C-alpha cells in the first residue's frame, strides 16, 4: 500500500487519501457570482479519486474580484449554489475545502467597481491601481468578510476553510515589510505585521467548528520579498493559534507570477523543499504543491518526508484521472501537463474560461464521447498533433482508423520543445506518439488521393502548414524553424531573422546561445505579441541579456551578396557580411489534396491545414471534428 493512498487526519476531518485538488480559477461563473452547471460538471469529472477538492477561490465581496465571473460567497443567497458544489465534491467521498481570499491591492483593475485596499498605499511593482491604506474600520470590515464567509461555507457543507496568507494577496501585504510601511499596531515589527492575519484566523476559529488550513508562500522569490525564515516563524505562530494544516506554495502574483503559477521555466521540486523545511518545525500536517505532475512525484514527496499530503492543480486539468492512474486504479498513461499556461491562464484571460492545450474536454465535460453504431473506415492524413488527436478520438469512438505520416509523428511540434524553457513540451508530444503507436495503424508513407478515395469512407486532412516563401529579390537560400534541429544549427556566424513573432524570437535566442551574431528584423514594434505573457517575459529578458539586436519598423528590401538592404521607417539601412537568413513571417495551410478528395469522398480539414494557429487550436479542432464523424 502506497503512502499516498493512506488516510490523513486534519483537525476533526479524515481524508480518504493524501491527494488534494489545489484551487484553480475556472472563469465558469456568472457576473453575480453564482455556481453554474459548468462548475458542477467540471468538478464532478474530477471527484472520484481525491481526498479533498478545493474549488476556485471564493470572493468575499463583489468589489474584491479577481475575475468578472468568479464564484462569490459574499451573501447568504450564495449558500444554495455553494451547497450544490459541495454535494458534487462529496459524491465519491472527497471532502470540500472553501478557499477564502481577499486580494487587497491585487483586485482586478479591469473590473468596474472593484476597490483596492492594502496595508499601505504602494502600487504593485508590475502595475495595477494605487490602493488605499486601510484604517481600523476597513481592517475590521475585511476581517468580518472572512469570518462571515467562513460561516456560510460551513453552512453550505464544506469540510474545511483554507485562508490565503500568501501569493502577495492582502494578508501577505500586511506581512511584507516591502509593502507594509504602517506605524500603528499593524505595522513595523514582525509581531505587528502578523497581527492582521492572526486576528482573521482567531475570529474564524471562534465562530466555526470545521478545520482551518492556511495557504502561504514559503518564499516570494524576489530580493525584498518574504523569505523562508519568515514563513517558518509564521507557520509556528499559525499552529499556536489553532491552524489545522499548512499548504506551502511560493511566489507572488505581483512580483513573481511564474512562481505563483509554476510556469514550466520554474525549477521543479523547489516548493517541495520549502514544504519540508516548514514540516520540520510544526506538528500539524503540511501540504506540498507545485508541478506534481508525474506518476512518481506524490510518492516521492511523501516517502522522503517532505510533506504529509500533496496538492495538485493543473495536472488535474490536463488529466482528470491523474490520481486514479497514480493509485493504479486506472491503468493507462497520464496525459501530461506541460506547465505552459497557454490554455489554463490564456483561456481565463480571453474570457472563454479555463481551457487546456492537451485536454480539449476541459470546460465541455457535459459532452459525452459516444461510441458509434456504424463504424467508418477513416484515413487521417498527417501525424502532427491534430492528426494524432483525431486518430485517437476516432478510435475511442469505435471507428477503424489508419494514420498516414510521410516523415515523423509529431510534425512541426518536434521543433517546439527545442526552444529554451520549453523542454516540458516534449512530454505531451511523447504521450501522443506513444498512444498512437500502441492504438492506431500508422503507415509511414505519403498518402495518395486515389488510394484514399478507393479505400476509405472518410478522410481527415491534418497536413499542417508550410512556411511562407519570401519575396525578397536576391534571396535564394533561407531557413525556417528547421534551423533549430541540432545538426542544422550554425555556430559563430552572422544571421538575420526576418520576422519577430514568437517563432522568430525563440530561434534568435537559440542561435545567439550558439555563438551567432543575430539581428531580428520586425515590421511592427512588438516582439512576440501573441505569446503567453509569462513565457514572453522570460523570452524578452533573455534576448536583452544576450544582447540580440532588434530592428523594428523595418523590412528587408533586397539581398546582394552578403548584404541585406533594409527599409527602416522609410529610410535605407543595411546589414553586411550576413552568413544566413531565417524567414519566419508566417505560415500557409497545406491542403492541396482537398479539392481532389471532396469530389469523391467525405473529407474534413483540421489543424493548420484548415487555419494556421497554435498547438491548442490544432488539438481542439481535431477533437471537435472527431466527435462529428
């Protein structure tokens, strides 16, 4: 029996195992804060194997929202919906945790009517609204919001309260000497800065009978931020005041969001080490979180004594059965979370709600993958991400599927994980390749229209896209992303990247790291504007540190010998002694077979051969298509 499968007692509650779902914002609510059917379906899909589930953070007042459609716990009218959600969580024996958070100065500045309060009037270093320094009255009001919300959570059937003391939110803003410059009983000394949060805990403990956990950032990971020694002192104080468990995270939503979100560039396991340090100093259970996304991670954490339980967030988005697979109840590969944040954070920011690059079912759990009554003989042409996803879903529905791939499974995505900080992406490419290799008949040769028409009821084209051909006089040879392949990457040469989207910018970074002298030529002013925000910030920082030259407002007019002639805001410029050119100004769909096929058979286009987009677009379009066949 594994340690992860053992029961765990927290306060007066007993978890059936040591797996907890961490709070992840969904964006599935209403503008008035109600629980929706979409919430219920999402958590019902994930309620079978977990010891406890923490839904998304509940807002304490309509003026304190992080999302326009966040779940509210601000008045008694919310209790009915919150109870429905708790009941869904309880269906298979999981316990329900109500996560309560006051964002303080980190309330969303784009939501009309939000208020911005903090220990002091300092603006977040990365932007936002200037907060109002709280007086005794607003401090008491905030503490009452926590207390009243806890009472409602208990009435709605929740088994635990979790208080947010970390991640740069309000209580952390009081704790932080960097933010809190007060001179009264809530500022100055450590004891004074601790007072606000401890009073919140005390008021709640006096009012309810269910256990109270505290989530904190063991280190905010910036020079003036809260450090591990501070958080050890805090954890000891919390235990003395009656906290029943400590949930150990890291980072700050203000200064260090990649640590807060555990972006793929963050070293895996660092937060586990923080948890172990705190566990050594307290007797109450300690929960570790952060990139616990592979089969052996939970058992390693528990066996090595780093924590008493593990909290898992985004891996349960990528694979709702993650815990069932870890426990051995489901014997199939884990669909891996790449920690890319493209779907989960990107979906929230776009207003579409929580999504996932590798799991197109997220947010659509009400759709059932139904078996077909009359299986078709289906050919999928192209073994990139879209083709592999389509083949797997079609096979699961009962169709007879053949996949044609003329080169290697993975398509252009075989180049994606060669960029710095993106090695995690290889995991989910490997997942698709392994699944397809095991379940699908793959023919490694070019498909011909006449043979497809003769042998298949339906053809799905997933033939991807091709780089645009440059129209630059004198340019006879150029590269595209294939230059990222190790045997094709030049060293110690002078190169020019034409195009400054994320592909061109990442290529520039790789080339510069290989000793090349690289210049990016970009017509517009922004580099990689469509890239996920945190990944883009890391990329721009690296380009600056590497001193990659960037010329904006420019285009290449012609090439003569080793010289590129430019138009820079209408003026002529030149770059001499150029050894190679990389052209990354877009892709065009490769769907040349479509017209021939559609005359004789049923044909669908998916992925880039339909419309050039991101990996998520390819996988999601393939999934939707496969459901319709």
